[in-house]
C-alpha cells in the first residue's frame, strides 16, 4: 500500500507503508465491514489486508474532516494537472492520483501520521506518478486487474482521493470498494464510509 513524505524524506515515508497493510498467513484472512444498519460484509481468503488500526484511524481522521491546509500556487497546480491529464491513458485513474496529491497538500497525511512534511508543487510529479503507476504489490496476484475494475467502474467523485488498497479492497476518503477474486474481477460492493460502524481483520 502506498502513501508519502516529501523531499529527502519521501523514501522514509514509503517505508511506513507496512502499517497500512498486513500479509495474511496460511489460507488467508477475512476483512469484515460492519455497517450502521446492522449488515456485515465479509471479504474472505485475502492475501493482504488493510490493517484494522490503519482503517480505523483513517475513518476517525476523515470523520473530523480535513482542514484547508496551506495554499499551493493554484495556477501552477492547475497547469501541471492539465498536462498530466492530457498524457494519461486512464482518465479516471489519473484524476484519483491528482486528487490524492491535493488531499496531501491539505494535510491529510499530516493528520494521519503526524508528519510535518508538506507537499509542494515540486512534489506533484513524484506523488501523482506513484499513485497512477502502481499495478503490483507482493502478495496480491491480480492487483492490476482489481485496480482496472475499480477505475473503469468507479470514477472519482468531486475531490475523491485514494487512501490505500489491499487484496480486493480499495479505500478512498468516500468509500471502500470491493472486487471479486480472479484475473477478471468485477466490483462487488461500494460501501460509503459514512455507513461504516466498524472494520476488523
């Protein structure tokens, strides 16, 4: 799973990713989403899970809401965004990546990990390309296909950004999207974060 720091700290930040996902052992694990209306969704036999602590912490931060953050030079960000979107093959995926950069600029990762590093326009290419280009993760055999299913069927809403992913699950600031197993996965569930009571692994 991927997230960020800036400048000389970016490599250290990506090493923190271990807190976000957990490798299952044996035959895999189950991620369980309990909804406020009493329903339960189980994602069974997954190889990599979003950690329980990471998901719960993200939900708490998002419930409080993001502050306005430090203003970036909007003209420069808009120019870079337009250039990037023109070159991108997958418009939905590219917009998620741009939205994620903007969320980090507003301080999402600072709120989540208590990191003082803040993104600048100079970090745009590195951050956006990381989220746009990730198709592989050790332990998830069909991550590329799962992400393709997500990006084709679930384009981002206004400002919607990526928090992270695991086997068959992608978490954004608005919803958790669950795909089926196999090399031709389909989207099975879209769960709004506001409807989630608890998440366990």
